[in-house]
C-alpha cells in the first residue's frame, strides 16, 4: 500500500465514511481505541491498487495462536518474562498435520508471525525525497522510537518494537506437546488470534558462541547495550510445585487481596480459564499456575507511560476470559484488587476482540 497518497484520495469511493473515521481518530488519541481499529479495518478493505513489484512477498498464515492475552496490554514483551503463560498454535485446514511430524523431538521452536493487533494506518505527513520515495509504503513510518528502558531514541532495527516497516515478529517458544495439528507451548508472548507464517525448530547452535561438548557445550558470547538488561524482570528461581514447569519468574512484589483470590477461584470454577488451562490438560494444570501466570504478567508492570505519569488509581489487564484489576502502590508493590469476567463486544474489528464498555 502506498502510504504517500492522501487519505482523501485513498477513500475517494466513500469520502464521507473516511472523514468520519478520521475525525474520531483525531478526537480520541488514547492508545488502541475502537475508532482506530475501525479506521484501520476500513483502510485494509479499500486499498488502492498497488503497482506490480516482482520483489513483493505474499505470505499466508499456516496457523493461528490461542493464548490468554486477548489484548495487547498485559501481553509479555518477551517469552521468558511469563513462563507460566500457556497457549497453542493450530494449523489452518489447508495445511497438512503431517507438517508437524518430528517436531516433538525438539523442545523449542522459532515462530514467525505478524503483529496483527497493531494500529497501522497511513499518516498524513510530509515525506522528503522524490515523488517515488514519498509514495513508498515506508515513507511515513517512524525510523526511531524510544524503548521502555532507554533514555534516548534508537532506530527500530536496534529495538524489538512491534511497530516496524513490516509488521513481522519472531518469538522463541517452549514446546510442551505436539498432537494432531496443534502445538501446545509454554511461555507464550503472543496475542490471541495472532496469524503465524512459519514454525522452525530451535537447535543448539542458534546460540552464538556454541562450542564443543555436545548439548552441554554452551559458552554465551553475546553483546548488547546496558539499557536492554532487566535482571529484575527475568530473575528466576527453581522450584517444583507442578510437574509441567520447574522454572518460574520471581513474582515478589505482587500481592493478592482476599477478594482477588476469591474471585480467581470463582471464575476458575466457571471455566473462565478453561480454553487455555483446562482442569485436565497440560500436565494437570492447577489453579495455582493460573495465579502465577497473572502475577508474572503484572510483575512486568504493564502500564503504559501515560498511565504511569497520570498516576491512575486502578488499571486492568485481560487474561483469558477474566479482567484483572490492580493498583501500583507508592513503594512499587502491585496489589491485585479483584477479578471480573471479561465482557466482549459482539464480533470483532479486523480480527481483534474489543472489550465492552461498562
């Protein structure tokens, strides 16, 4: 899609509808809002005819993700931050389940996907360069962003921002089980419904500095800037409360009120988590694993920058079919106040579910 053309040209067939959506987007700049989703869906359903380019690559999903993260807010930044988050990838009907034969011999896979929950619409922004350059799809894209833990902007290729020239992501997930046309995974960091383009097995020499010594011969030799490190977020400790996992993120600093614990048990009995955590599923998942997964999500403090600056009293994240309401105390402790059943709008917008305003 050529982002250099104006929105009025883009919506020449239905200018009134486009103008109405643009007006909503301009009036409600509060992150991922319904107007923005509707606007993006309209853009995708009424694209201009692009010039034929033999170098363009058309990708079709080979499968879709089922995960506890129905919204971007609360979805882990990286897989290692929430190892108790389970999920699955199910192949599409036109992909043979025989494609997965042999994958059970590996315990990690690379997953190539698209950031389908991004709000990506053309920006009315002057672009430098020739007319051809201004009409290129990348003309209005941001080349630098401010990472969460960095004080200065960095080029997007030096970050893991989901907002990229091409909305393609790469994730390393732990394989728990391969059955039929479904891969059950642990430590998932993808939103529910994410389209998957490819799945590749992880092998030992994917780790830079792999040395002699077989499967135990690792010598890590990786360089990255200091701002990337977040030792508190990835701190682990070993324990054996469940058969399915023996490596959990340290969730000290996340406390649950009695009301929240009672709400969790109430919603668990009413199968609000059963889609991902069935009572008899991945190793006989217990209620405690769900509580730990929620705690691991909150440990990362999923608030956006504006919420932190405005010091909102109560925040929410969605986990499976539950809305988790929490607060951040002055000393940094995260207090889980209560849980409620998530109420969704009927249908969705552009493949993304919308929470119903209450």
